[in-house]
């Protein structure tokens, strides 16, 4: 029997409205369609099962993205070696045929060399246009940490991209 | 940074996956034991739905009665649930309330004991979490890399009839390795007392239970037998404090926590005692 309260309705509406964003975040992170779909699915199920932990509906977005981000991290952890190897081969491949790629694709591949936390910050900040404060809340860190990580990530990206530009 | 997110193609399945996830998320009860969860605003709705269903569909009516969580003599429901989190820990608790119609004395005693037990367990975990956190920092760990300890306390109803109520308070704590502990409660609703094994099997209970379990063990495979730490018979392990519960069919199930009679790999062991 499904009983939904007003909060539940709002959560469901939010999920339906933003499902494509969720997919993009997950996909940017794992670079694999099936894994990304799994992540989105798991995040939604977990969020709904734990919806009583959402005390204020205003925090819905932060709360949901936190679950999604954690799900991404968990997936990476599970398949760390496999994924790293896969993305590294992709990366090498992209070096060989680099004239086929635009700068954007280079960025996309260079990102795979970032450690998980840095990569997530880049995704949230530039792909999802989130504010630093928002990212800090989602990743449970303070704004200074987010800024530091962001600069660090950008520096690494710049270095990596200069290598083959 | 001109990355265009539109470049990531949205797979056709996404819609279906999301819809299914929403359905799964809403229809799986939060925990196994939370089949019936009633909150203020929904009581009336639930009641109306109940009445309508019960009156119109006989099959549904039957299964609802068989769940028996709302028994005539004993009701067990979620009294309070809360969530607590900080840098060290992430705690989910749901506290049951036992309503024994008419037996206020026992009711108060059981509920008081449960709430005391849960408070103590939460406190113990908090202390442990803080100790781990301090040790982590003291050894040069970065506070941001600390994984909070996850503590979950909930309950599971094993059996409710007009005669007995049996339930367990489960606690799991996830640190480096997970650890689980169960506190079992068995109430004889007719006499209004906490049941013990002697009440059920008589003064010879140790031998009766041990013989039954020994026989079950002898039928198991060699791997299983080799993993046991007992010396021939479990009889020395059965005493008045032995944990047990009553299952759906009204059978007695003896529970040995992890490590008690076997290597940790076997986890918690349960034996259904046939006969009674």
C-alpha cells in the first residue's frame, strides 16, 4: 500500500523533474551508461526509503544530491581498478586520435585523471552550475575546502591538457 | 569552461528506471519491521482504506488479520524513531512500544527496559565513535576523510498471537567491520510473564534443546561442523540466559550470536527446535 504525504509528492516531483541532471552527474562520473543508470536508481530508492531523514523540504536538493554523490563514490570504490584501467585506455586512445577530438572532449578525458573528490567538485560546479556553498553542503565540507579542491583540480586539468594540446 | 552537458545522451530507459525506482522506494518498507507505519495525518486515510478493503475483498481481509501486528491482547508499534548525525556518527533508531492490553505492570516494565537498553546502546556507540575519531586524528588522519560510524537500531516482530509475543531489538554498528547484536523478548500473554526456556521445555530444557541441536548439526556438512568451536555437544552453552524467539509457526528458535559456538564466518546461527 502506497501512502504519500505532501512531502513525498514534492520529493517525487523533484526526482521526475531532475532525472536527466542526475543521470548526467552519474554518467560524467562513471562514464558508463549502465552504471550511471544503476546509480540513479539506487539513489532514488535510498532517498525514498530514508525520506524521513529529510527534516526540511527546503534542503531537498542538497539532501538528494548528497545521496547521489555518495552513490557515485560507492560505485567507484567497488569497481576502482576496473574503471581506472578502462578510463586510462580511453585516455590513451584519445591521445592517439586527438585531432578528432575537440577541446571539450579532452577536458572530459583529462577529468578521469582526477581523484574522485576533485572530479565530483568539477562536475557539480561546471556541469551542474552549482554554487560553492551548495557543493560544500552536498559534500559535507566547508566552502574553503571546496575552493581549495576546485583550484587544485583546475590546476591538474590545465597541466594535463597542456601536455597534449 | 564551455563543456556542454547536452552532449551526454539521455538513454531511453532512464524514464522507466526512475519510475521503477520511485515505486520501489515507496513500496519497500523502510525497514523489514515497518510494515505498518501510521503518522498523524494519514491515520484517517488509512482507516478508510482499511475499512473499504476489509469489507470488499475477503482475501485481503484474511491476510490482514493474519499479520496480527494489531493483536487483541498485544500491540507492537513504532513509538518513536529518530536520526542523529555529526562528524563521528550516523545513527538511525526506531523504538518499539509494546501495548499489553490490561497488563500495565508488565507493559511498563518491558517498555522501560527497552528504552533503557536502546539508550545505553546508543551511548556506547557514541563513545566508541568519538574514541575512533580521536584516534584517527591523533594518528595524523585528515578529519574530512573520517567515515562516520553507522549505527542502526530497529526491531523485528517474530510472532504475535493471543498466546505469545516475540520480538527482537537489533543493533548493527558499522565500523571497520560490521557487528550485529540482537536482544530477544518473549512474552507469555496468558500469564503475563516473560517466557523462559524452562517454562516451555520443563526442567530438562538443557538436554532437550541440546539433543535436538546436536542432531541437526550431525546432519550438516563437514565444512559446517569444522567451523564449530564446540566440543561434541552444545549442552554447555545452553543456560537460562540463552537467546531465543518464537517464529511465525510458533516454533522455538534458538539463537547463537556470532562467535559464540562457531567461527565468525558463520555469523549468527539459528536452530529451530522441532517437536513442541
